[in-house]
C-alpha cells in the first residue's frame, strides 16, 4: 500500500480543505441527482443511453473529490496521532 505523504499544512488549513471537499461532493451529488431527475421527466424517450452516460459522468466528477477527501482525512488523522 502507498505510504501517506504528510504535507506541511496546518490542521486549520486541512479542516478548511476538508469542509470545501465535503461541499463539492455534496453539490456534485445534488447536481447529478437533478440531472438524472430532469432526464427521467423530460427526456423519457431517449432514456436508454442518457442515464448510463449521466451516471458515468457523475462518477467521474465525484470520484476524484472523494479520493481527495479521503487523503485529507488520513492526513488529519496522522497529524492528530503524531501530536498526541
């Protein structure tokens, strides 16, 4: 497994990044849900191809943000363990 590279950011800065990442993930999931609902309601004739494309796009958009959030959480945990 890859070793954790701890940056020189303070805990306050990491918490700000974590809060922003949570916001981005939640906003992208909300927008994805709205796009899928829009596709179901208004584009029901072309649903065979549209829904898989929207789901794939949402995974590609949300995936890196979730990975960054995981990295930030691991880094915060490592800093808290080294501080105690």
